[in-house]
């Protein structure tokens, strides 16, 4: 009985000593999109929109698809606000540009329309840092190729 008690106490001590190591093993360091970085992405996108003379709505979301920054250029249509946000959310959620869904639909894949949260319009692009998605940009207000071009200009400002 004494040996069993010692064994139980020894196991308890080992568990207490190992607990901090196990807890720290479950954590990971990762990059996160800051408001400052989101503003830089939006500024680059806006510069591209001005260059091609199109009024755009630019939405930046974090990794979870939560709106971090929204910018509506003068004369941009108000209907593009929600579309830009949804493009960004779609790109973040599915970890791919929304052009993938647009191309699939254009190729006859009607099933794309049944994928909840997938926006089959160009202009949503994931934002990457260190090979990982940290958020996404969504742009709406021009033609699909214009929205894509503007979103890409914004996304390209982050270091790969």
C-alpha cells in the first residue's frame, strides 16, 4: 500500500512538473494583421484605383474574416460596401482569391453557387505573411478585372 501511495505521489509530481511544458507546446507564434498594415494595403489599393480612374470600396479583414478597415473612395457606389467586405471574407475563409470561384462558375461549375460564403466575383485576395494567411482584401466598384487589379496592388505591399 505504501508503494502504491509513493507511485501515485510520484505521478502527481511528474504531472505538475510537465504541465507547463505541455501548455506551452500548444501555443504557436504567428503574425497578425495590424491596423497600420491594413491602412498601408488600402492606400496602395487606392493609388492603383486612382491610376486606372475607378472609384472603389476597399475592405480589409483579419484572418477570421472580421472587418479591420474599410475605405470608400469618393463617388464609389454604396452597394459596393457589402460586396467588398464579402469578397475579403471569402478570400480569408477559403484561403484563395475569389477569382477561383469566378473562374469555376465561368467554366460551368454551377456548384460554386451552393458553397456558403464563396463569392464568385474577382477582387478578393488573401493577405500573406511568412507563408500564412493573416487576412484578406476585398475590392468592389469597378469591373471584375479592375477590382482584381486594385486588390492585387494592395496585397502586393506586404512582404512575402
